C-alpha cells in the first residue's frame, strides 16, 4: 500500500532568491503516523506544508497523495482530503458557531451535512472549551482558543491528513499542553495522520511518532 503522503526529491526556492530554501527532500508518511518537523526559523518548514496542500509550487520534485501526484488531483478534492491549519488562526467577524460552520458555506462543501449545535457543543468539550458559548464572538477569543477553534473547523470536514503549522507557538504552557493532548488523541485514538511543524521540545506519545529535523536545506530523521 502506498504511503498516504510521499515527497520525492523536492526542492523549493523563493521567488527572486539566489539559492533554494531546501533541496532534494524525500519523505514517506505512513497512514496513522504523526510526523514532527523541527528546525530553526527560515529553514522552510512552513513552506513545506504549503507545498503539500498546493498553496505554493515546488521548484522541482514531486509530492504524492495516496500514490497520485497532487498536481493531478483537483484542488477541491485535495482540500477535502488534506486539512491545513495555519500558524495564525483566521477568524471572521462572527460567532463561534458561524466560524466553525464557515467551510460549509463554500460551494465545495455545500452538499456536506452540517453538524448540529449538540455536535458542536460536544466537540467544544472535547477541545477543553466546555464553557464557551456558540454565540460568543470568535474575534474576542484568546489566541489559544482560536487555535483550537481553527483545528476544530478543519476536523469538521473529516480530512484524512492534517497539516499543523506551529499550533502551540503563541500559547501559554497550559494551553499548549491542551493542544498537544488533543493531537495525541487524534493520532492514537482516531488514527488521524498528522504532520506538525513545531519548535516545542514536547514529544507526543504514540508508537507512530517520528521526529525530523530540517536544517542545512536537508531533512533528517532524529532518534
């Protein structure tokens, strides 16, 4: 069986730059695994996630999703399969409920069944947001709450692969621990495949957690 995600000989250079940010990267991500990507700022970790979900194009190399080049997959189909949570969560000027259901207003998802309010409240509880009302303005939430809300919003579309860009970077220790606990649960209990960019030294538990370091333009697996 093909890996859920495979990167082959991938190189990327920013427009106008003289040298690549990384080159000849290769990585196979097995379904159900949790890949942690670490490295100094500016090494291309976030860019790699953007390449995987086709928000940017590589200079050379190939990215495959379930054995098929992502360039051969329609953008709507790819976005339904791969969920991407950016480092800075984007909330609209609306309620918690409106922000959670925002993806269902897009043409791509209008035929999908929306979760009802009871389902949304259960999910809020699962994400340690029991006291948060669905009517609360999303823009008035703390950064930690918005991070969790953005992750919830992505999960409502049931992607097979989750890409998380620094999900705890702006959080205090308690909020960060909550997010890591959620990630562990998604991976170990719900068998979600995750690729997480992180600066944290915390390493989630689980038999399928793998740590990679991106430095000097190359990607190496760490013990």
